[in-house]
C-alpha cells in the first residue's frame, strides 16, 4: 500500500472478528513506535501488550466501557515513563512532551497496522488507577491510551474532512 493511500484510508474501527493476529505482525506493529519523533530522543513510551480476554474486560471497564476493547483480540496500553523527560525539560514542559511523544508513536502503530490489513482504534482511559491495577503498572508510569487491534467486520466510510483552507492560516492567524 502506498503511503498516501495508507494515511487517507485508515479508519477507527469498533467491530472486530475473533480472528487472531499473528505474533509476527503484532511485534512488527509495536516496533514502529521506536521510530517516532520524540523530544530529546528520550523515548519515554512504554507498552503493555494485552491478549488475555479477562484483562481486556478489565481495561474496557477502565475505559468508558468501550466494548471493542474487549472484543478486539489485542490491546496495547501506551504508557509513559516521564522521569527522564522531567530531568531534561523540567516538570512544567515534560507532561506536554510525554503526551506528544506517545501520540507520535501511536500514529506510527496505527498506520503500520493498516498497511498490514489490521484495523485499530485509539481509546481513551477513564479510570487510570483501575487500568494500572489490572495490569500491575507502577504508580510512576502514566497511561495515555489503549489501542485495540484486530480484523474488522466492516469497512467504515471516511468521515467528512475539512478542506485545508478552513484550517490553515498563513503567516498569522
């Protein structure tokens, strides 16, 4: 799949089959996070791979009860170890940089999954403490998202996108 096609055709999917994803493909997807741009090349992202259905059910309950977290065969909890970023940039800036770094890495994983024919959706976490407890994530680690991966039952249509002239300001607002 060509790069532009990959970007323009990737969709968030909320319905998954129970078909398993090959471990080789999962690790190929996860490996792409390390190539994302990140502040100071600190690479603060940390991942928790979750295949166990009981643990995915707990993650669903910690994430607004989004059913697809439990339905998809793979969940990846994207976390951040902020300590090194804080040391380098200070507490005030580090939170923003940690979020940006993880977001860039997530985008890499979403696009790689799509290029392999694997669907995904980026999920919010509503109860970080509950998710941490379910996966024994240390207190000093922050959770930024849960990404669900699987094979889609349907192919969603592209939502309406704004034209570039509606969002672009040149030289000043």
